[in-house]
């Protein structure tokens, strides 16, 4: 499979104890990816081809948002340390079904951002941050007298009323001041 066929679910950040367990910082909102045994894929730093690895056991480290995993073939601290910086992956075909108002981050990146009031395209989604409410990072197109810049937009229905993945856009209804100086004027052609 090519790199576009993989979803990163977490990064191994450290060994845990002496028996080969590893600490994983999750990048997935699905705990079962770390708790249910089965095949996962491991991509080492500076390597484009992932290798299969079996998840034998996993548990959440209480209060830390870190998972402790036991992986097949990793039996001591040195072997676990050698995995530091590796990413854990699943096939993009292994996506859990989402509710109607839920989205995969990878599907949001690159969406065009349109103003609900006028339909004008003002930018594109470049990232999503989780901070209480999710925040969309949007790169605004250049406005008259301005250079393109990034803004954070709360990803809540009152501000982002529509997401259309099939047509590649989302609409925003920003309160006054959310876009800063971009609240006034229309964007130039990107």
C-alpha cells in the first residue's frame, strides 16, 4: 500500500517499564485502536514502508491520555526504546463508521472555506487542533493590502454550519472579529 493508504493512530514516545511495553501518544479518537488486540502497522522514522506488528494488549494510563501497549516480539526495554519515534498505523479501509456530525481530520484538511453569507471562498483548512472545542486552522487568501495568513476557527455548528466533503468545501458564519481585518473586504483571487 502507498503512504496515502495509511492512517496514523499514534506515535511511540517512550518505553514503559522493563518488559518491553511502549507508551503511545494517540492521534486517534478511537480507544479501541489501542485496546483491542490485532494487527497494526509500524512505520519507523525515515522509512516509507510500514511493517506489520501485532498489538497483544493495551491500556490507558489514567490521567495522562497515553496508552501503554504490549507488541508482539518486543520483550525488553531495549527493544521498546528502539521503537521510540515510530508511528502506529492502520489501513485507511479500517475506518470506524462516524455519526453524521463527525469527520476524520484527514478529510477536513484541504477543504475550501466559504463565507455562508456570500459564498465567497476565503481560504482553505490546513489543520485541526483539539483544545476543548476543536479549532480549524484556516489559511486565508490574501485580502486587499494584506498577505495570506492563518486563523483558528472554532469547529462548532454555530460557526461552521455546513461541511460538504463530496464537493470539497465547508461554510462558515463567523461572528464579527473572528477573522480580524479579514472581516472587512473581499478576498483577492488566490
